[in-house]
């Protein structure tokens, strides 16, 4: 049985949880109490010495990092549908994983950390500017195509969706971005979609 260790408020934990549902895989959810510092103590540190959620355990395989987990689940259980192996298709999807780990982390994810969790060390003006740039880029890209890559849902969409959906938690207004909002609705209409817990 697959086990996913994470926290319900974490967008990073939500990424693999969403893909597990889209793939219709059974798994066990193990809540890691971040507010109580459980991620900084054993036994969690034995799973991930970096003290970060999520962590996936599948038999002998233990993986940290939401993007790495998406790649693993897609290749192990999703065939070519969610992550192709051809050079161009793979590169197109990986481009959006990098965008998620970089631009989105520096924009919507940091804005959310500042406003929702009160992380005061974040430069909120810089995070807000980065968020606007991210949303403008996404809106322009999605104006010409329904999905981020390959004309179909892939783990690119699963990687990018959480912190774009959660942008209002960081006081980022999604209202002006017509094509982003239409894409969010398409993701939410996918068979097996799982909404993040409030």
C-alpha cells in the first residue's frame, strides 16, 4: 500500500495527493503535524532528513519532493498518459515542473506563506510582482491551448494547479485572468479530481 506523508494545508503535499486520486490509486494518508514540529523530529526525519513534506513510501521506495513524487507516480502507474517518454513531450512537461518549483514558488507560494501563515521574512512586494508575472504568462499560454503541455492533462497541470488555485490565500486576485480561470475549471472537472482540504 502506498503511503503519503503530508499536511492538508500544504500545496506541496496536495500535488501528489491529487495525482493519486486522478490515477485512482489506493493510498494511506499519514498526517504530519507541521504546526507541532513533527517534521523536525524522528521518525519523520528518517524518511526525509530535509524535514519537508511530502514524502511518499511505496514498498521499498521512499521519495521526498512533490515534483519527484509526481514523476515517480506518473511513470510507475500512469503509463504514457501523464508523463511521456519521447524527448519533446518529456521536455515540455518538465519545463512546467521547473516553472512550478521556481517561478510559482517565488510568487504565489511565498505570497500565501506570508498572508496565511504569517511568515514575515518574505518580501511580499516581490512575491506579489512575481505572482502577477506568473499569472500573465500562464494566461497568455492558456489562451492558445487548453492544457499546459501536449494538448492534454499531464503532471505539468498537476504541478502548477495547487498554488495557482490557492493564490487568493496570498491576496493575489485571479479575477483578471480569464484563461487561467477556465483552466482551473478544466482541472477540477477531471475524472477523479480531489479538492484540497480546507
